[in-house]
C-alpha cells in the first residue's frame, strides 16, 4: 500500500493569510542598519514620551520638560527616516505599545479614584474600557512577539 501526498494547492491565499505571509517575509528580510536604528530610537523615545506624558505637568522637573521635547523630536526624526525608507510598518508594534501604556495609565488613575471612593458610573465604564484596551493591545503584541515593549517576556 503506497501513501501519496496530495499536490499543493495553487489557489491564491486568502487575504489574511497573504497579509500574514507578507509580514513574515518582511520580518526575515534584513533592513539597513540606519532603519533598524531609527526603529529603536522610535521605540525608546515613544516609551519615554508616554512615561512623561502620564504624569501631571506640575510634577515634571525642567530636565523632564527638556526630555519630553527631545523625545518628540527623536520620534519626528525617526518617522522621517522610516518614511523615507518606506518602512513605517516597522513601528506598528511601538504604536500598539504606546496605546497599551496610555490605557494602563488611565486604568491606574481610575483605580486610584475607586480606592478613594470617588468613582462615578462613567468612570467605572472608562476603567472597563481601559482594561479591555490593555488586554487587546497586549494580545496584539504577544502575537508578534513584542511583549518586551511593555515590560513583558
């Protein structure tokens, strides 16, 4: 008795599969060092900007105000370089991480309100939304292996 292996299908890939394959191909195509550095600068500057933006302006030192401005300038420069290289797709995980951090900061703020017994029904809805957003963004980052952007393994 012989076992035959069916011939591979020549039908076009479904759109989601084609998109996933394209992402995978891009992940294995080496990028120029300048592009890799621009992505790293973008990721670091975005994390710093999010960290400082989450705080009340009245708590920022003059050096932190300068750091805030420097982070925004670094982001702008990295975006320019990545746009010029046609590789804005490489910052999607950092943008996802930024949305996660913003939602986490809002959830922390609302949790503090709850502990102080100052939470309204609308605040409770906002907290639930922030937690849902955090879960969704974390799942997205996990699916591309970039939990490192939010301090995860």
